[in-house]
C-alpha cells in the first residue's frame, strides 16, 4: 500500500467527479439536463486508444439520459507532453486538423438534430 498513489485509479473509466455530475444532472428521469441535447464524446489518454472503454461507458450513460449522440467519427487522442500548450494551441498538425474537422462535424450534427426536433417541441 505504501507504493500506491493517493489518487483513485480511473484506468479505462472516466473520473468519479464526472460520473457524479452526470448522476445529478440526470435527475429527475425524463426531464434531466441531457434530455434531447445533442452531444459527442471525445477523450485522450497516454495510450493510443486508452479512452475507448471509458468513452463506451460514457456513451451508454448519455443514451440512458436520452441525449442524441454523434456516432462518428470516433475520437481517441493519444496525449503526449507538449501536445497542447498552456494557451490551448495544438502543436501536432494532424491532431489539430482532426480536431477542427471533428468540431465541424459536431456543429453539423447539432444543427441537424435541432432542426429535426426543435427544442420546444
């Protein structure tokens, strides 16, 4: 036990604080904060696809909350020191291009979802 770190292990899961926030926002059932709000899931980890299982778990929770999800492209960003500067600049050109494309796809998805089912419907 002496060699253990003091922070909880979140390997292949997302942090407990995020899960707690989702639990609170998902109540009351049927009228929760995520109901019919378009969303996407993206993650990063030191490994090439280390966020895959955590993202799968998060997607199932968002599905339970009736949040329409952008199913593709999926995004697994391998984090390396220096990838993102303190001012938010992405230093890897291909990662920056992917993220720009991902955000454009998300914008189109949100637009389609909001046109298909207006918020006040």
